C-alpha cells in the first residue's frame, strides 16, 4: 500500500473549526494559507501586531480550557473576510474578521458565549505573515512556520488500545496520511517527505495535551488520549511537524514519498 495524503485541513481561527480542503498550495517556509491566521486573545494577553511574537495557546481561547468551543461550527471566507458561526444548525453570527467593527462584534460574541470562565474583554488579533501556531520555532528550522501531519495508522493503533473510535479531527492536524506502519513517522526526524509537487523536512514530533479529550461532535471530554498514549505507548506523541523546503501543490489522494 502506497503512503498517500487522505485529508487536508486548515484552521483559520485558532481554537475554532477545521476547514477541509481538496488541495492546497504550499510555499517555502510557510504554513498552509490562512492556517491559524487569526486568534481570539484573552483580556490579559499582550500582543503587538507590529512586532508579533509566539505566544502559548493559554493566551487565547482554546479547546484545552474552553471545550464549549466544539459546539460551534465556523467557516471563514478568505475572499470576503467573513467568519460564519453556527450552533446546532442555527446561524449565530456572520461578521468580518478583516474590519475593526466586525472584529469587535466577533469578540463580543465569544465574551457572551464563554462567559465568566475566561479573562475578558476578548479581542481578535492578526498580524501580517504571522501564524498563531502551538509550536515554537525549532532551532535551525527556518521561519518557524510548520505543517502538521498525522499517520492514520497511528490513530488506529490508539483506537485498538483505547477501545473506542477516535476522530482524527481531535488532533487538529493539517495533513492526514495513510499507508505507513503505525508510529513509523517518529523515526523520520530530519528526513524529507515529498507530497504532490511539494517537499517538506520533518523537524519534530507533536506532543499532545488535554484538548484531545474533547469530542469534536459533542463538546464533551470523553477520552483521556494523553494518559492512554503514555500508559500504552510510553509517550504523548501523535503526529509530526514539517517545514516546507520546496513549494508546490498537495491534493487529497497524492502519493507521498517518505523516509525509509
């Protein structure tokens, strides 16, 4: 069985819904276009869009703390800049993420939605060329913007020991692939991957947190993914970060060349 790309996702607003893509154009040293382009910062967060710096996810609304976010279905239109927010099939808000008035109304929605559990007032933040990623820049890893990849065989290995279905979306990766043995990707550090017409260099494993407990359909904490990984496999890793070293288009179904 060839190793191949099965699913592609971007996450325009940190902590909100994944958006499936059939194909994506990757650029050298960059994450997916519009991936983690926006974040919703806590009232206590200091962020200067003129001099953006990496901040831990605890500075923003996030699933690890704010599991109610999984009740929402959001969609971002890059052409219009509009963010749509729905809950239980009902549209709750449609506002622009690229205009100040729209950003204020979006922040006010989440103020009300999350209530006293978070430090208010919230605000939408963005900085040109900046991505609100969870991963810090690795030494000698270029721009510090990465693509996250997960082996679906590793998720199946987790399902076998946890005794339940595990929705891959819990892990919020960009590219899900299949065809490689479970956990083989952990041996690819420093190696190169070809997918479509792009090439990527693997820079690090992805360690997991309590956000993976949250069921993306029910917004309930129903599986202790991290504890199971540690108990059954001796690590809390699921997936890898890779840096784009040669740009190109990647599509669902593309065969991948992976390190031996």
